[in-house]
């Protein structure tokens, strides 16, 4: 079994970043709907979704946001990180076939509490921002 390397608070610096890339599939939307119970026709009914401002189906907003969690929990700071909070704005829809890049970047460090504020951004394959926000985390 591989040994898990835990990042220490002292290893972090402003501007440090990590990214996770994932292409959204039909299966992703179905699985997310099954897990969350969110079967909104905007995500599952193409004909109905064509009548909306999106002109077709879109992925769940929080499906895209899950890749922020992946970047935090697996890359920066990585295993042992506690997610304390997240703010986010959904800027553009995400569709099946979109390749999402979730980026987390150290924005500030609170040495007294050893908490980290991360700028969180998801972009699509065209570099359009689809989600932007901020996360507060602590390293165990």
C-alpha cells in the first residue's frame, strides 16, 4: 500500500495552485441525479430543456463544483484537509461533453488559526469561467 503524504500548513504559500480536469458525461449526470435525488428535467429531458433559456440540457451546478472538492481533498492541500466552507457563483452552464478544469489557489493564510482561503474556479474547454468562489479549509 502507498504511504499517504500529508501536506503541512507550513508547506503552503500564496499563489500555490492545483488543478483537476474532467469531461462531463451522460453517466456523470445520471449518477449525480441518482446520488442527490435531483432529477430536474433541465438535466434529464432534452426536449423540455430546449424550451428554457439554456436551449438544452445542462449538468447539475454542484456536479461541476464537486471537482473543486476533488482538487482540495486530493491535490492541494490534499489528504487530511478539512473543508470548512465554500462560496460560489455559477457563471455559465456546463453541458455534456464540456471539459471542466477545477483550479484551487492559495489566496490567504491565517497563521493564528492555521486556516487557508483558496480561490476556487472552474473553467470549460474554452477557458470560460463556469464557477467561481472561495473555500476555507484547515489541514489536519
